[in-house]
């Protein structure tokens, strides 16, 4: 149940950022925003939030999230178009805003999920 709450929070945050930046600023369709939300959440939650974050801390997990989001947005955009400058701008802007949100999300997930999973371990976050 805690993972469901965390995924819901992450999904809403990711969708909102992608909709505003990609949907409203870069005119990406709602379907593409939904697909990107699912891909970003499906990759970054198990990789960044559940594996990298507990082992290396908030900074490294946030950097990982930035790189992952940029790669997903850039790669997905490359498949749809070849406007390289717009893709780089969209990728960097989206990755930066989501990385900022992830910094705070990691603090929340540390309390919501990770402390329950490993309550007696020294945590690196």
C-alpha cells in the first residue's frame, strides 16, 4: 500500500510537470504525455527511488532521475520528430523541474516506504 501511495504521488507530480512543460509549452499531445509519464515512473521508481536512493543518497538519486528523464524525453521526442534544439530544450527543462520535485519526493519516500522496509539500518539519506 505504501508503494501505491508513493507511485500515485510520483505519477501526479510527473504528469503535471510533463503536461505543463511538454504539453503546453512544446505542444506534445496528451497521449504522448501520458505515455511519457508511465515510462518515466516505470523506470525511475524501481531504479532511482528504490535502488539508487537508499544506497547512495538523495543527491545521486536526483542526478540519476535528471539523466533518466532527459534520456526518456529526448529519445521519445527523437522518435517523433527531428527538431534537435527543441528536444534538447524540452529535455533539459523537464528533467530539471522533475529533478527538483524528486529531491523532495525522495525525502517523503524515505519516511513512507524505506524506513518501514529497513527500520533498523543506518540510512544514507
